[in-house]
């Protein structure tokens, strides 16, 4: 059964080019929609102390930078995405919500080589294992860009 909607969870680091490349290839092969999500960190609990930074401005700046980086990665792959989501907060909740909203039947995420596979699964992506309604594809990320 072909996939109809593929959701790619990106952390936005230089190692993720193969992850996006694989997602693009699968989307083209299955003629599926390609949806991208990057969960911005929740900065509301960050103590700014005596710094004179406006938290809203910082959030907007980070969001714009993330959006620009995703667009640049897509440009390099010569592919458009059906949607790009930049929520903030809990990664698992944001990805679960995106899976439901986009009706994703495949979720793709990466794992770094320096961590053992089980160590990765019991890190931040543990919650991805029990996301309902979609398959999970974990791609190994190398140290090379």
C-alpha cells in the first residue's frame, strides 16, 4: 500500500540532508504529500535574568531562521513541501498533532550514529514509537554534511 502523506521531523542540523533526501525520494516514489515539522524549543521557562531581550522577538527570530533553513534544504533537494510546521513546546505532542492534522501514514526521523540505537529510542524520540496511525522510519545520520 503506497504512502499518501509523509511527515518528516527535523532537528535542523547539517547531518539531516540525507534524511530529507530519503523523504523526498519516498514522497516522489509514492506520489505522496511531503510535510515537514520542526519543533521550536519552548523558551517560556528560560530565565533571562537581567538581559534586556524580548522573549517574543527571540521566538519570532528563531522561527524565521528555522523556516529559512528548511526552505534552503528544500531548494537544495529541488522539492516543494505540501506543508511546513514550526510549532513550539513538547516534541512528542507536536508531532502527534501534526500526524493527525496531515493524516500522515509515515513519520520519518533521524538518529545520530554516536548514540546506540536503543539509546536513541529512549531519548527524545521514544514517544514516536507509539504515535497512532502511521509507520515510523528511522534514518541513520552520519557526521558528514
